[in-house]
C-alpha cells in the first residue's frame, strides 16, 4: 500500500520515514545538484556573467590593492548593511582564504574586502585538513571562486610550538600534537636555511607546503588548478605593518 496515500478509511498522510527521506533530499539538493547547475560552470549563452567570473590574476590584484590600502590606513568606506538582501540570494566571493585562526589576523580587513567577497576557512597554523579541503572544494566547484590564498602570519604560535616540539621535545596537551604534526616538515626544511631566523623561515615554508599540497589535492582542486581555471598562491601577513608578502 502506498505510504503517501494511506487507505480508503483514512486521510492521505506522510509517514514519518517518508517525511525524513524527503527532508534529507531537500537539505542535500544544493550540494548534489546536476553538473549543469554548478556555479563554477561557464554561463549559458546570453546569461549574465557572475560577479566573481574573473581571472585568478585579477582576483589577486584586487586583494593586493586592498592590502596596500589597509597597510596605509586608507580603507574604503563601506555601508556594511548595504546589499544584505542581495546576499540572501547568492554569494560571489573572489577568493578563498585558508588562514590561521589567530585573532589578530582578519582576512577581510587585511585585504580590505567587503561582505561576501572572501570565502574564509581558518585553523591554527593554516594547514590543510580533510574538512578544510572540503570547504575549499565547495568554494571552487559550486561558487566559482577563481583563487585560493594560503595566508600565514608573523609570530605564528602553532609554528613556534612545532619548533619547540622538535628542538626541545616539548609535550603538548589534548589534540595539539595532531596539529603540530602537519607543521613539523616545514620546520625541518627551514632548519637548513642559511639566512633569517628559524621561526620566520618555518612560517614561510609552511605556507609554501600547504600551497603545494592544495595543488595536488584530488579530485576537485587539483583538476581546476591543472586546467588553469583557478590559481593557488601563498602569502605571509605581518601583524606589525599589516602588509602581506607573497611567498
């Protein structure tokens, strides 16, 4: 007997199981839409281009120009309430930012970008993990974001902790050892550098390693990078000056 129809003696009704099944499909629909519906696809003939349908180099140019304004203290004046209604309908970020969770690092401010212009994922040490990679994949494939930036910063405590673990055999509590494991290889490489100090060198090397990892992260990010549909770059934010230096 059809669960949707009930029987001849009762009113038509949805069973609890059917209701849950329909609800699950509704929740998943935006994520598993047919390929033709993906925001990263080229626009159909005659359709307006998405606001973030720009070259990766143009997206990076906008970020660096914004950072120059931020460092100089000449940020663009914005009405942050403007555009709220439009943002309910869709988002069109120009860049994904994999940033450290440090409270002194605010990517929207550092790059002088407004609401909806950056797709930011954050974790101490700005390292790639499966969950963060999934977020970046979503931004690339479903939002059509042309650029991924790995953003480290000066004086990073996570990188400093990795140095202490390697050099002084420091013991860390909780789940911190798992995080530090992802940073240790950068410290080992940085130790071979002849100039500069170990912390600064390890911070930059960690950024470079995360960029390299993303470039080979199958299936989505690797495919879009190899097809030159996106670019992946790295930079280090200096907390004192506010400047971002590409590495």
